[in-house]
C-alpha cells in the first residue's frame, strides 16, 4: 500500500471510493469522483487574555483607556473591545491597538464615559480563528464612572449656582470691611493733622 503524508493546513483534491482513519493514517480505497479534503490548521490553541477591571472610580467625560496583555502560541490577529454605558443594551465595537510587547489598548471616547459606569468585555482571535474572551456580553466587566470634573464646570456648582467669588454680595462685604479698616487707621494717628488719609477700594463687581 502506498502511503502519502498529508500536511495540516493544506487542501488536497482526492479521488476516493472510501476513506478511513487507522492509527493516525488516512486510508483511501478505490477511485470515484474528485473530492476536496481540507485537514485544517495545526493551531487549535486560543489566545490568552490577561486583564483586570480598574478598581478605582474614573471621572466622567474623560477618555478611558482599557488595556490587556494578549498572547498566543502562534500569532495574535485581532483584539476587540466591546463596551456600553451602564443601562444601554447595545455594545459598541472598538479595535484595540498593539502598544508595547504583548499589550493592546483601546481608548473609549469621552462622550461615552458617563455615570454610573461602563460595561465591557474583550475578545482576542488568532490567525487560525481560535478566539478567547475576558468577560462576556451577558456577564460583562465593569468600571465605575463618577461625575465629570475639570474645565469650565469648576466655575459653577452642580446646581448651576454661581461660585462664591462671583456673587456681588461677597464683594460688597469685602469692600465695606476694607474701607472701615482704613478709616479706623486714619483716626488713630497723632500730630493734629487736618484729617485721615483717604483710601479708595476699587474693583469690578460681577454682574448678576
């Protein structure tokens, strides 16, 4: 019997009446119509994903970076981040880019980072089509998101009220204290002068 060793990962066109596997050999008998035979790839090992969800609360309306270390016995072909704001039903897809070594990162747009949090999971695939998941669509990972901070919002309180230093009544009180102190200081001097020195406090009072 003639034996031909077939390599995995290659496709062959064979003519056979029957076929059987015995002791790891593919046995062919007779001839018939040509058939396609694809033995598939030798790589049946899925990638490995190392990632822990952030433990701290991140500020809202700021870009959020999710990274992971992804390795494979042959080659990592694609790493994808699926995320959604808490309360949403549909996930958004974001391809994670390689950074250094085996690390991949995806940056969630600031507009999507909102209170109370972001749910997500990571999928990695190799060139042979093997896939791995960290988290699941039905049981995602989560990072807590707090209120937005920074920028012009600091000039107003959460209720939209003016900051203390923008209120006219504060400036009126400060001006009165300064003028009163100046008058008191001028009246306490000696020498019988014609009068105390005039002190003027000037400043722009914020509008209502």
